[in-house]
């Protein structure tokens, strides 16, 4: 008996994961559609015009693990420039600011923290908070707290040590002068995507799955869900019947944290090295930021805030962010910088209803949540998105890979006929 579903597969979300899924489905020759709530493709990969003649990325920017990142060869094959400039990390600056000995001590403390987390991961736990692995009065705890915020969006006492130790990256980080969001958009070209179609309900009671959107209803044999965890756990999409409790709990155990990007135009004389100068604004307190001055030699500063400070500043608005960042720049570069920078744009991922945060971290004790989140249900509902990746979470290439894997699993289940062909559509 043949299927009455319109599509083999419906993909929910057109971020990096949804685009990866779509490309795999197209490659497999399956019928599918991607449903996206926003009026644009890319999700947390979002390139905008700065208004100054170059683009800015409000979400992902770095091709992390670039030497093994699957998006690097894809970008090159599409003629998209990949910038391999590598002399920009903060080491020289930090050394100059702190002195050789103190900087070595800070670096060793960070290495020690991650070595302890890796040892726990290798031993199979216990899965404590990262903050449990460093003394509460440790000299560098404020600085490591700030780093934790930039890396995870959470605080040291909120983040699973074992999960973070599973992050499997290489130290090679490249960039895309035209923007990471622009690359995801290019990769999406030609895919069947319905924009401005927020999914409200996924009804999987019948053999055919019905997906209700603000722009009508579609039916499919399989669904690939790439919803961000805060959206999935928040119940914005009504699953009929409910998702199993452990699936929702897994999404809740992998919250998207707070990370905020602010872009300041440099209107006065350039300061610091002419290109790609990265610095921690300070080392003595948690409330600080990571600055990237003159990225690609452009007249702009990207200020990066993480954790509680990011949440507070996002709520406070652009002027408060700019004021804080200007103070940090003046602290680092001298008071002559004041009045020479002006805010262009900032991200606002916490308040974004289609994301609800920046990227996922696991709560202490929840290092196994990524596998739970990724597991398909009845070989009909498949799950992808950065939070489902056990080694590449919180990245765009991890999301893309997860989308490929979920789509391939969906295609395999269709080929195997794991579910009998539907006899009726869902009413
Ligand atoms: C500030 C910031 C900096 C970052 N920096 C980097 C970096 O340098 N390098 C890196 O690799 N990664 C970085 N990341 C992480 C990276 O952007 C994400 O991991 C990745 O883009 C997530 O892709 P995704 O497809 O899993 O989720 P998303 O991109 O969030 O895609 C999910 C899609 O689902 C859609 N959606 C939500 N609800 C519905 C609904 N009801 N119906 C239909 N569609 C819906 C959303 O609109 C979205 O398009 C950064 C992220 C942020 C926020």
C-alpha cells in the first residue's frame, strides 16, 4: 500500500542542522520540505550588513576545528573564501598585561581545570560541576569564570565537567570574511524551505505524521526536529502525543546559555595592532569581556560577553552594553579610546523566541543528555541540532553534522520500511 503523506521527510528548522539535513535528503533523492519560523535561513548563523561596507556575524563566526571542519571544504567548493590568518589569539597581549609568570600561572590553572575534567570523563565520573574542580578562593577563579561564560554561556557551578571535557576540538580556528551565516545561506540554496512557517504542532499519533504551521499543514513519513533545546523544553511546539519525559528532560538538561556579541565602530584613530587583536579586557573579576579589535583589519571591535553579565547586559540594552564595553576598552587601551567608538549592533539570543539562548551546555550530572536528546523515537521522529552532538556541541559544524546524521538515519528507516506504509492520514 502506498503512502498518503505529502513528503518522505519534514525538517523543522533551517539552521545549520536543518540545512545539513536538507542537503542529505536532496542527495538521497527523497521528497522533503524544511519549515522555518523566521523569515530567513540560518538560525543562530546570522550574517548582517554592518552599514560600514563589511558584514558582521551576530551568531557563529569561527570555523572551529577548521582542519577537520566539514564546512571548510564545502565552502571552498562553492568558491567561498576561508581566512586562515592565525596570529590573533590573546596570548601575547595577556602576557604583556600580566607579566610572564602570572600569565603562565593563569594558563596552567586553566589547563589544570580541564585536565581534571578530562580525568573525570575518562573515569566515567562523577559528573560534577566544573566549578567543583577549582577552589572557591582560587586566585584565577574570576578569570576562569569569565572564560567559562564565553565558552559555555553558563557559570562554573552550572556546567557539567564531564560534558565539557567531551568537547572534541582542534586548536585551528579560521573565519569567513563574508560571514558564517552567509555560508549557511549559500549551502541552503536550492533546498525547499518554507520561511515564516513556525511549527505549532507535530501530531505523530497516526502512521503519517502531521505538522501544523502558521502557514498550513504538511504530512510526512518522518520528521527531523532541529529545534533549539530551550524551544523544545519550553513546550512551544505541541507534540501529540507528548514526547517521552526523558526526551524533554534531556532538552532541559542542555540549556542554551547567555552569550552576547556587541559591535562597535572605531570612528577615531585605530588603536592596538592593526589586525585581529584579541584580548581579555581584565583578569581580576568576572565582569569583563573578550574583545576582538580590528577583525580582518576592519574598523570595528567585537565585544563578547558570557554568563550572567551577558544576560544582564542583553536585558539592559545597547547603550548599557556600549557603555560597559567602552569602559573595558579604556581600561585595556587607555582613556583616549573613550568617545572614539560607537555601537553598530548587538545580538539578543536570550530574548529571541526561536532560540532562547546562545548554545548548549550540560547541567552537572547530565553528561549523558546529548545522546538521549539525539535518540530517534520509533524510527519516525529524528533529532538534530548542535545540542545533540556529543563532541561538536555549541558549534555550527556540529549542528550541520548532526543534521546530516539524522537525515541519513531517517532515509535508512524509510528504505528499511521500519514502519508499515500508512493506511490513512492523520485527521
Ligand atoms: C553569540 C554566538 C556565537 C557563536 N559563535 C560560534 C562560532 O564562532 N563558531 C561556531 O561553530 N558556532 C558558534 N556558535 C554556535 C552556532 O551558532 C550554533 O551552534 C549553530 O548555529 C546551531 O545550529 P542549529 O541548527 O542547531 O540551531 P539553530 O541555528 O538555532 O536552528 C534552529 C532553527 O529552528 C528554527 N525554529 C525555532 N522554533 C521553530 C518553530 N516552532 N518552527 C519552525 N522553526 C523553528 C529557528 O528559527 C532556527 O532557524 C555561536 C552562537 C552564538 C549565539
